[in-house]
C-alpha cells in the first residue's frame, strides 16, 4: 500500500530538532534511508540502545502512526543496577522521541 510519508530530509530535521530539546539518553539515533521501493524518498529512525540487547527501528505506517520494531542482539547481556537505570532512560526518551515524531507528522 502506498501512502504519503515525510521525506528523509524532514525526518532528519525533526530528529535534530528533538535532540536540541531532549537528547535520547545514552542511545544513538540515526535516520536511515527507507528500503521499501514505494517510499524511497522517506526514511526510518533507528535507535541503538547502548544498555540493552536491542535496537529499535521507528517507521511510519499509513495511519499515520510511528511504530517500533525491536531487533534482538545475540548472547547474554548482564546488567548492573546502574545499567538497568540507563536502559530505562533510553526506553523512556525513545518513547518521547516517538511521540515527538508523531506530533510532527500530524
């Protein structure tokens, strides 16, 4: 299904604007080119969690709503109390980034 999506440049600008206000704690955020042939002009937001065994890919569906896909890393990932707190901060700010992207899309 083809639907209107923001451009790669728009998404990149939104992520930059968000990070000026509230950086994604401990995580690394990238805007990547869209691989879907129907939306090559658009992009996805990838958040690499530094304190958890996953990366989160944020993509826009046709509702339009930003949805998350979590990819698992292999192997054990033991966490101390401090790392658990940092993981929670990464997830919280990733959620805030998602809400920000949603507000910019609407």
